[in-house]
């Protein structure tokens, strides 16, 4: 006799076997006619340029983390605005304590310079010289 | 592997049943490469929308040719686009089918004589299964084209073609 956990185990087993058998059988019977063009990277019919495994700047990760702070803030503050009146002054200030801690994180990352982005730094003197050279010639 | 892919020399009674199942499965879920070219694409979108409901025939638009079974060439095919269509068609997995929708992709349409940049029929580049006439065809016409394609698939055979 199956226990309650045994039923779940049987359910998982059937699910796994179903997927494995389906993938295996479809691999057996499906048409398999690879060509060079078919295996090419799909770029909307264009000729692919370079590898799709491009390295992205690590700073995008930091920006994503910073975004996460505000994301969580919104997710937690919207329900708070609906119910804080039921908890009186305490509920009101708890929201501000939460904002204060998020603000601490914000101040930290600001101080650390993560909000700074490498900007192009044009050397105005060089540019002026170039303009003068063009004018002269 | 392709154990059932045109591997047999004659058809026997077992094979016909397998054929029926395979063809039924194929024609009931013709996923479509979402690919709109010109004004016919508007009619194609109308066919996909709720009023005509392409989905009831199993036609679901897919963003990648790797997941698609049919491509509907819906509109004017310029020479520039023809090379791209050819590549997209090549990148679809077998079995793949093509519906040529509208006069432009059938034969060049209004550009048949003076369209210096228009391909005179998509069948010059890729093999077409069903032609849907019209400029542009009504959604009913496209549905009829799809049903024609389904009938064509229903009669497909696993037997190796002999010359």
C-alpha cells in the first residue's frame, strides 16, 4: 500500500519517465537533416556577426543589484500604504525605518562610486588643435 | 536518427497506421514562424486574432524558426528580403511547409512588370506548398489555404520516394 509520500514519489517518477521517454522517442523518429546553414546562429536571417557569447561589463551586475533595492522597496511599500493606518503611529514609523535602511544601502553604494559610469573624457585642447589644423589646411 | 524519416521501401498495414498518427500530429500543431512582410501580414494577424482564431487549428506564432513548422510568406518579397527568407527557411527544422500568401509572393503581384526590386514569386527561392490568391487574401482565404496544407500533410507517406 502506498503511503502519502509514496504517492508523491510515484507522481514524480511518472513525470520524469514521461519526459525522458518523450525526448528519447522523438530523437529516434524525428527527421534529422542538419546542414551548415540550418545550424547557423539565428539572427533574423542576417549573417551572424561574431560569437553570441559576448562578455558584458561586470558593472551591469552592480546596476542590476542597485535596481533590486528599489524593486524590493516598491514591492514592500505598496502593501504597506494600504494597511499602515491600522497600526497607527507605530506602523507609520516602521515604514520609515525600512526606508532608512534602504537609504543606508543607497548612501553606501553612492559613496563607493557604483553610480559613477565611465564617461568619455574628450580633451578639449586636442580637439581645438584638430579644428585649427583642419582650418589651416 | 530519423528512424521513420522516408526510410521504408514499401508501405504495409503497420506503416499506414503509424503514418496516420504522425501526419495527424503534424497537421494538428503547425506552429508558425511569425514573419510579416507587407499588407498581407495585417490579414495574417487578423487571422491569428480572436475573430478568426488561427489557434483552433494549432497555429501558434513562434519567434524563432527553430520551433516553427510553417512559414507564411505574407507580402511583397523584395530581392533584399529574399536572401533573408531563404536563410530563415533553411534554419527551420524538417518537416517544414510554406504558405505563399497573396499575389505578391505568388507571382510578384502588382509589381510583376515594373517592380525592379521585387522577386517575381517566392517559389523562385524556396519550395511553396500552398498558394493563397488574393491582394490581400481575406482571413477566410488564408484559413482555406491552411486547411489545404493540412490535407496535403494528411496524405504524406513514410515511403522513400523512387524516381
